[in-house]
C-alpha cells in the first residue's frame, strides 16, 4: 500500500478510481484487465493500448506516493489519533 499525500497537489489520475488486474499466468482467456469506476458508470477495459495507459497512470502514482514503509507510518499515526 502506498499513500499519495494531499500535499503533493493535483495529479494525473484524479478523474477516477481504477483497478489494474494483471494475472501471473497468461494464456487463452487470461489477460490483464483495467476496471474503472466513475460517476458515468463502470468499465472493464482489456485492449492492449488501454492496459498500457493504466500501467502508465499507475507508474506515475507510484512515483509521487510515499514508499510503503512511510505510508504504513502515516496510517498508524492516523489510527492512533482516533
């Protein structure tokens, strides 16, 4: 888990949530899927160019996010405040 702090400001994927599912194995009927949930509805995307776009978005998020250890510290700190 990684957290993107609010202090980082606006970022490239603020248009909605998405889940990128990349199976460990490939074969007939087994392919990556991007699931997007938005106010306009849900979408399952499977075309290779769509998957590449979501991989790029995910990479940009990882680049600006706190590392996993720091993210865990933030979560623990927030839990202790409650």
